[in-house]
C-alpha cells in the first residue's frame, strides 16, 4: 500500500483502541521499516480488490448492526508483548536475512480438531516461518510469553505439538520467548516437551525457552545459519 494510506490506517486503529498517536511518529516508524526492507510502498496491482472509504463505512455499519464489540483497551502486558515481538523480529531479520518477507507474524493457522463440531480450530503463533538448514527443512514457530498462567502457557504449547503431528513433512521447532525468564516458565516448557516425547514419540517437535537476544543462538543450535534460506509456512 502507499505510505499515506498506511499512516492513516494506523491512526484509525489507534483511535479505535483509544490511544493517542501522532502521524509524524507513525511516518518515522514506517520509514525505519522501509529502510530495513520490512515493508514496501507502491500502488495496488491491477485487478486487486481494495476497500474504499465508502466500503469501510459500510462494513463498520454491518459490524455495529451485528453487535460487534470494539476491541478492549490494551493492557500493559499487551504492549510489552508487542514490543518483545518487534525486538525479536528485528534481531531475527538482522541475523537471518532470508526471513524478511517470509516470516508470518501473528497470522492465524488452522488445526484439525476431531473433538469440535466444525472439525477445526485456530491458533495464532506470534511468528511462523519455514527454514531450510543443511540437515533438512524445519518449521519455526514463535510464542512470545504474555505473563499468562502456567496452565494457559502449557495449553498454547500443546497446540504446536498438534501442529507438528499434522505437518509431519517438516519438524517443528518452537521458540518460547520472554524478556524475563523464570524457573517456573522453563519448567512448563520442559514439561510439555517431555510429555510429547513420552506420549507422541513419532512427532518431531522441539522447544526452547529463551530471550530475544538469545533467539539467534538457539536457532544456530538447531542448525540455522545466516545464509539459510527460508520459505513461507503455508
């Protein structure tokens, strides 16, 4: 999209969340992202569908008519989570340039669920990307810790075991990232991994509990090098 459009959309989203934001600050961030090749500006390609201002107003009207609630105001841990995600993505892009353009951030991923009526459910990895080290391609999943309860953290990690079982063509490696590691969180990660190895030994999954600065070192342990190529996870 064009830069003015991106700035305007960011301002609209901030207003929805009842947060103050200056257009100059947004432009500064967008310029930084453009210099790092995280984003590209340009006109829409021919034939691509766009939402016009009139269309946006119509969709908002539909949302109001169906009782769709405005998103809740962000909590401190939400802001901290987004900062950690940004820090981590920047470090990964600096260490492994191939992830630029292929790393999917915050995109929901479908899982089969035989216990639900629909037969499917969704997970929302903070990051998902395919990597191709020398020993063979892997699927890297990123889970940035939100200071959740140990039970909720374990539940989210179990989702990645399910993901690995449903995608046997690629071993799954999970980075559980936090700025403040704790023994309790580390035990949760180790416990989930031990349970998977004991009850689902055929599922090729590994997990590591680390910090943003330690993430590149952990990827190196998994055989990922700066020149390693990357591919979209879907």
